[in-house]
C-alpha cells in the first residue's frame, strides 16, 4: 500500500508519488524528451497503477495532445474502481503546422473552455479530476478572467478540482480571493528549492494541496547522468538547452553523487532519495515523478514511504552548500 495524503479540501486522497506523463508525449515538439515508444509508455503507466499509484499527471501540451491520448489508452483496461485520478493542464496553445515552435501562453476564457473539451475527448472521460492553468498567460488575460473560468468549470462539474501550476505565491493569493485554489504545482527538487521559501508554506496554511514536479530535476538527480550522457542527448530533447544540464551541470552532478551514501544507508536508489526529500517539506501533498519504462517506476516508488532522518537532511543540506547547486532553502525544518 502506497502512503496517501488528502489533496487540500478536494476530498481526494492521493498517493505521495504520482505518475508524471510529460516524457511519454515523445519528441518532435519544442519541449519533448526525444522519441518514445507508446508501448513502453503504456506498460509504465499500467505498472504504476498496479503497484498502487492512484493519480497520473499530464497536460494538453505534452506531445501536443499525444500524452493525454497515451494516458487514455493505458487506463482503458482498468475498472472505475481501480482507475487512477487524471490531472491535466490548460493555457498552452500550439500550432500543428509548426510543432517545434514554442507554445503560446493563452488565458482567454473561450480558449480554456475549448481546451477543456479537447482534453476530455483525448482522455475519453466526462470529467477531469484536477484541471490546472499550466503557466500564467502572456496574452494580457487578467487572473480574474482565467481563474474565474476554472472556477466556473468546477461549478459546472466539468472538472472536479481547479489548480494553478507555475504560479507565484502572490498570484495564488490573488486567485484565492476569487475562489479557493484546490492545488498548486510548483517545481521542487534539491536543486530548484524556491517554492519551499514562500509558496508551499502559504499552501499549508490555506488548505491548498501541493503536487511538486521535477523532484529528480528531469533525471539529473537519479545518479544515471554523466557529462558524456548529457552530451549524447538527442537533438530534440529539451534538456540539451537547459541551464541545469549545461552551465550548472558540474555542480548538479556533484550533488547527485552526494546522494549515493544516503541511498545506500536506506537501501534505495538516489532517485528515491531525491523524491523523498521533496516529500519532507510541510505542506507538500505529493510529488509527480516521470517514468518511460516500468523499471523506472520501481526505482523511485520507495520514496512514498521513506522517512529521511534529521541526520540525512543535515548531510543533504551540507552537500547542497558544498556543491553550490541550485537556490532556495537547503533543509526542511527539524521535526517536520
């Protein structure tokens, strides 16, 4: 049985780790991870559900609709009782004629409603369990309009819960004044720690769920990367352009190596330690963890029940400071 926590006030109890479906969108779009076989993706999702994970996180833009379609195919074998919750996102629109062009951040109410209809069709469902605005829009739409639209969709029963991804604490507070924010989705890892400074504490105090993404920093903290492997990433893998995989690679790999002794003490992988660290922070409900094969699920699944000691957290904080990796608070509070 995988440990669970309540997702804010939604009434949902979610496992402390969820299946992240970004990479299974495949390549040939601006933030793809290189080519990916759908059969492996489907096997990975089904394995995750079979071992107890009860939610899948995807987005319309992942693979330009393809990730949602793969998720639907993977879940068609499960009964309603066994089917996991599916969380998806809106607010990024793309041009099918130019798939490598960056998606536009759009917040117009009519666009959000159209996106919801399209996601329902791709997911082959009549209700989205959690619908999140992927990024603050860049088309001039004020938060009152786009958040108001998500609140309307929740009221209408099109979605069960509404959330905000990649929004600041100030933006979430502004949305909360209009209607309760069920959940937020910020990045959080041993490298990217900024959300722990203000957003996550605010959510803890306001009964807003927190599902963090990239706890393994897109694979960097798994211990599987070397400078040579990074250099060999496919041309259509977005990580080739990421500062964490280029400018900051040396200190990030040093931090990943520092996870090894902690992992050995607990008898788990470095990936599991990286994920477990994010779950220690008060206010974090669960972590979204990606996988492209079933065995990758097994590598991080123990994080859901892993208890890091104060000594572990001290050692990891010292490693962060010694390597100079990332930014943000280096350690959860003692006794958290």
